[in-house]
C-alpha cells in the first residue's frame, strides 16, 4: 500500500467516524430531554459534523478523482464506509447516548491531541482545531455521567444498561491495520496502542465515580476497518442519503 | 415536558470584555451549577457574545415589585438638584 493510498483511507476512516456519530447525535434534535439540553447536544453534533466535513474534504482531495466531501458522504454504500461500529449504534435512552459519548469523547481527546503532532499538516491542523471542541464535549458528557450515576436509582440503572450495551463496541476504537502501520512509520498516524491504557484508566475512574460496574467481558465487536457493519448503518445512510440521491444535482 | 422535569431557573449574565460590567442576557433551566454554566455557554455565547459568564439561581435574586414603584422611585422625580448640572466644570478638567 502506498502512503498516499493509506493516508486517503485513514482520513476517510476518521471522516466517516465523525460523520456517522454526528448523524446519530442529531437524531436527538427536537427530542432532547429539555430545551437547553436539546441545544447542547445539537451544538455538539454540529461540531462533529464540521470535523467530519473537513476530514472528508481532505479525503476527497487525497483521492484525486474529482469527488467532493458531499459525494463521499452521500454516494457511498455501507460496504464503503469505515466509521467505527460504536458510532452507528442506536441512541437508546439519554443515558445510553451520554455514556457512548463519554467513551468516545475520552478517546477522541487523546487521539486528536496526538494527531495534532502529525507530520501531515492538514490532519494536524484539523486536529488542533478539534481539541478545544472535544474538551468541551467531554466536559459535557462526563458531567452527565456523574449526574446520572449519582442521581436516582432509575438514572443509575439506565446508565448501567447503556454501558453494558455499548461496552463491546469500545475496543474496536483501538484496532489498527496495515494503514496504521504504514502511516505510523512516517509519523503521520497515531499509535493507538499507546493510548489504550490511558483511556482505560480514565474510563475506569469515571465508572467508579458514577457508581457503575465495569462490564467484565473483554469481547469487542469488529469489522468497520474492513467496512463490515452492524445492520444499523444502512438505515442511517438511507435516511441521510435519500434526498441527495433523489436530487443529485440539487444545490443547497 | 412538565415544568418540574427541567430543573430550577437560573439567570445568565455575560461580560463582553474584561473590565466591562456583566449584563443580564436571559435565563435557563438547569439542575446544578455546572449544568447551568454549560447551558449558558450553549444558549448565549454561540456567536462570541461574551468572554465570561455568571449564572445565578433566579431564586437568589431579590427584586422590587411593581407596587414598590411609587414609594421607591417617584420621590426622585422632583429632586433635580441631585443631578450634577448646577455648576460649571472648569475647562482644565476636560472630559468627565
């Protein structure tokens, strides 16, 4: 694999992960638990959409086939998407959405802090801009985990159920393949092995503070690095892509 | 969405720049201080409206009531001597 090809696929993976997470989060728009929180999560989804747009724009440029970020977003099928499986999992109740977000925010803050040191100037620039946004997202999701965990019996139960459901999808965030190997050797990609123990430590602390029980299973679903997805992605894409596919030449 | 599911009301004050007064800009619902601060950030500072935020529980604000208007404010109406307009400011003082 050439390094140009690896960089394209790496950027696509990051862009897809942001795009699908943002699309999932935006399902809460207008359905949040109350007005202020509705706005907060919508803001967060918008930040992540913005990051996804920058990444897919760069991926399209790297691909060099004249496609745009919109082409990549709206005219690829599920077997061409490389978003992490955790991002396509259903929102569930607010507690599940929040614990998924906390798990991802914790990972993303570490990841993009490292990516900001990348030798690829564009990726480093996008990462640098994202760090402040993700710091805020993490503050938001972590404080909600604490609130649910130290709230009522029901809020704790819902949070625990959400954690149990989402936990088997966290491990895949750290999966690497030949794309990572090529780019790590060039100082472009982040070595995910180096982040794992830091992430585990921080998540364990969060779990303890929120009175949660860490799931014992170490089983991790896998597949997204090969564009193999759970059944949920096709539904997300159907909703996200139907209008542009119906009106491919429309401008907005 | 019933009232009691949104948490208590908080008043939000924003400071545009360091040194300027905090100005009341609205209110919001939140269950605790951290949530109130985060909600204020999301609701009132999306377009760079401020550099610093105060949130205060609405219940902590003591307000005069409309009935107080007469006794509170009318006595000031006929006391124009309270305005500093009855003496000349020497030129040397410049802008005050």
